[in-house]
C-alpha cells in the first residue's frame, strides 16, 4: 500500500493506494467517532461495489446506509444535490455523520458538495472507483455541481478525511473510463513530470507499473494542492486542456464526448496555442499529441461544434478574470504556466484548425 | 457612524452602522476591484431599496445589476438557490464579481449561500435592511437554506467583505419585523450583557438609543464569532431560544408564527428548563419573561402544535450530537451555557406547561 500525504496546514490527510484499501474505511469511521456512515454512490457502482462496502462496514460493527443516484454526469446537478440533502435529513444525519463518496468523479464531486453544505459541513471520505478519480478528482477537496451554463460552476472547497484508492475496483472498470483516466494521467505528466511522460510514451503501464503511475500522479496532485489549496494561482496548471475541454462538453452535451477525449482535444488546442504564442517548441506539442494518439484519445467527436457555440461556452468558464478567459499554456514537456491571456481570434483560428484536422481524420467523412 | 471590527485571523472585516452607510458600497466595490456588482434582494425590498442601491452604484460608476426573489422564508430553498446560480451564470459572473445581499435574514442567508458556492466562492457584502439582520444574521458568515425537514439544514461558512447596516432602512420597517429584531436583541442581552438587559427592560430604545443598542449587539455578536468562527462551541450561546423556536416554526410552517415570537417562546421554554435543572434562579427566568412580555413578544401562536410533532422537528435539529439535542441554558441574566443535554421527558413536561400557559393567555380561548 502506497501512502501520499496531503500536508495541508489546517488538517493533513492521507491518500492510500493499493488493492483492498477500502477495508480501512471502518477504522477511519471509528477514528472520526462517526455516529453513522452514509455511503453515496451511483446505481451502477452501487450494485457493483458500494453495497459490498456497506456490508463490510456492518460486518465491522459500523452503522452504515447507502444512498444512490442515477449514473452519469446528469446527476451532478442542483436537483440531485437537493434530493440528497433531503435524504440525509431523513436518515437523521447530524454533525457526527461521516459521508463516503464511493464512485467516479461525478459521485465524488456531488457527494463532496453535499457533505460540504449539509449542516455547514459534514466530514467525508473519498473512495474513488475509477482511474480518473484515483489520480485526480478524489484528491484535493474540490467539490462541484454543473449548471446548464457550464460544468463545475457551483461548488465548495472541502477536504476529505482520507482518500482510499482501492485498485481492486479497476478490474471492473469499463474501457471508456480507462480512456478518461489516461487523459488525466498524460495531462499530469505533460504539465509536471517529463520523466513520467517518457515512461508513459514508451509503454502503457499495467499491474505494478500502473500502481506506480497512480501513486506518482497522486503525489503530483498533492504537491500542487498543498501549494495552492484555494486555487488562486499554481493549482490552475492542473486545468491544462480543460478550458476548451469543458467548452466542448458543454456545447456537445455532457456524455456525447467522453471527458477523456474532451480533455485530449483541449490539450491539443492548448499545445497549438502555446506554439503559436511562442511559449513552447512545436516538437513538445507534437510529442504530446503523439502520446494522446497512442492512447487512443484523439478519435474525433461525433459532431464538431461551430465556433460561435464554443465561444459562448468559453464565456462561462469560471476561471475567467474580469471577462477574460485564462489559459494554461505548455512551456516544455513537464512544465506549464497558468493564467495566460490569449487573443480570442487566436483561440478561434487554432481551434478551427485543430477541429478541421479532427474532421479530416474521421473515417466517416 | 459606528464601526465594529470582526478581527478574524484569515481576513478581518468591518460592520458599519449609521444612517446612509449604504453609500460606502461603491468604495467597497472599488477596493475589491470588482468587475461587476450583482445585488440580490427580494421583490419587496427590491422595489423599496435595492433598485435605489443599484442606481447609486451606477451613479458612482460601478457596473451593477439586480436579481430578485419572492419575499418570504419560502425563498430560502434549494430551488431558489439553483435559480440564482443560473441567473449569475447568465449575467456573466466570474471570480471578480461582487455579490451584495440587500434585505433581511432570508435574503442574507440565501444570497450568502449562493455567493459561497458559485465558482467555489464569490466575495459578497451584507447590506441588511431589517433590525434582525443588522444585529444578528448579517454578521458572522453563516449562510443557509431551509429543507422541508428543518431550517438552516444546508449552508456554508462564508465571511462577507463588509456589513453596511444603514439605519435609514429602519424607517420603512414593518412592525412584525421590529418584533423579530427585538426578540434577537433581548436574546443577546439575556445571554451576554446584563447591563444591556437592564437598559432594555427599563425603556424601549429609539433614535440614538436604538443606534447604540444595535452597535452593542453587533459587538457581542462579533466577539462570539471571533472566539468561535466555525461554531464548534462558544458560538452556540447565540442559539439560545432557537432550539424550540426552530421546531415551532418547522411544525407550524414558516410564516405562521413570526421568527421573533418563535424565538421568544423558545426562550421561555429554555428559561424554564434552566430553572428545572437547577442552572438558574426562577427570578432570572421571570425577569426574562417579563421583558419578552413588555416587548409584546408573547402573544400565543395561532395553533399550538402537539408534542409529538415538536419532538419530530427537534430530532432534525442540526446541533444534535450523536442523536442528542443540545440546549443552551440560562445561568443568570447576562450569562448562558451551551451544549447541555436535557432528558426528553423534561423537555416535554416544560414545553407542555409553557404551551398550556400560552393557551390560557389567549383571549380567543
């Protein structure tokens, strides 16, 4: 079992990575003197894993119950959050209740937000079941809901008591979920670790190699979060590829394009913008694109949105500063810089070129 | 103009009290380098005051717009919060947007919660327009929504940039709102300031006397908040009278009983519980009750709920610890103690006695 510590000043916590680490949950609940545990999951993960988790808690003598929401991005909504608030009230939740988010990024963001806001803050544990959640979304205390105007427009910073990344869960992970995980892992390497990028570009890791890569990505994420918990500067580098990625998802409708492919296309655009603005050599962007291609992340979207629609979605990006969208740009493999302003015309030109390239590669056209 | 400083470690801020202090808002917005100001109000206060406030901002060269919700406790809901999140997105809000809560406790709690959670936290200013909000709810950073299971079950801690308590607003305040303000002012004196209580019991203050009293209550509130920002102990004394008060409001339906009368009856019950448990002399509770009576706060509720319903509402109190409702008890006028456990049978006996007394006093029975 690998342990990555988030040494936050107010309250440090650990990310545990390894097969079977979910069984530590009963100890976490006892250490927190939790009156009861409420596990929040989605209906797919609930049937596969969360019901087992609740059973294991019962067997360990911990009072626990399960709340589920429909699977998919649509559940990361104000309506579902309100439903969960009511369910928590019905289950007699109080400040001694421990919430557990068992699932992927959607469940982690949603359950984290509900925990952050019920009774002005319940303690919670992240039990990520997807590769993406293990390397990224379960770590760092960002919680969120989507609005129709854009992803993650609502949320709170609320750090978990612990993150238990149980590698057993990866055995049942669908291929599309692996894809999304690889996109975030490659992003992590591209912005922060050239050695990791080299390793990933050489061979797709599995088994113990995968465990190492997850641990390394968790370390990178932890380091960035500790340096900038409230996302006021440095943490923004993790948003590389997400500015256009979110706009693509908003424009095409959540789910039309996997999050992984949306981020991958966003990385291609961000890389080209970096070259165009003289921030990085064309070779760096090309190396990035080749790796994304090798991991199968550059299949074109089923529809390519018009620029006007993308521009409208970009106008709602919550990282805007005074009406100006800020971009994370690449400097070289392993190093990126946040907070850059880019002329909208340049964004348009590069995006249209990249999208035209995507269309040209589509076997259906 | 009186200034009360909230010397919080992370970021201090001021409460300004005086006629015309709302005009400082443009300066606050400029100091915060706000890109735009979004004023949130209700339809009543919006027409009376918030539209003027927006006009004054425009005149001072600050970009500002107004969002309104229906007046009344019903707007402190997840549905209205979701509506305001969408409206903020439509108005192009970003992290440079400054939210202004212009209204009473409902608007302050709702707009504060929306500001706390939009883009994981927008800065905001409280511009309280009621006596209650000036002495209590606008100070201290508690934000909240109600659920059907109980008041304030959802919320966040989010401190404002400033509180501008403009006494001009009190000139148009309806009598029922004064009533609610007096209940909180008397509560404040009863739990924290015997001298203030003596002054209030002698004569109902007005004019400059009222300004002094508001300033003193703001000081008391500020002191308690600074000692216990996250409500983990000492701050709970401000909840005196609110445990049963909230249960009465939940059981009777918000609005059937003014918040002031609900708190006043809750204070009577808390006082009698304190006497019964030997925490305070009967004379202290009697002095409290006489003052509540003198301020016209002990008119009986139109319906007196059955104990079983009140007990159900108490079971959802968010200050419960491990399934046990905690009470703030009186020790003497000017001193209270939080976190006390009281046998449910004692609560029942005392509540039924007090409610029977209320019924006996009702001229209609």
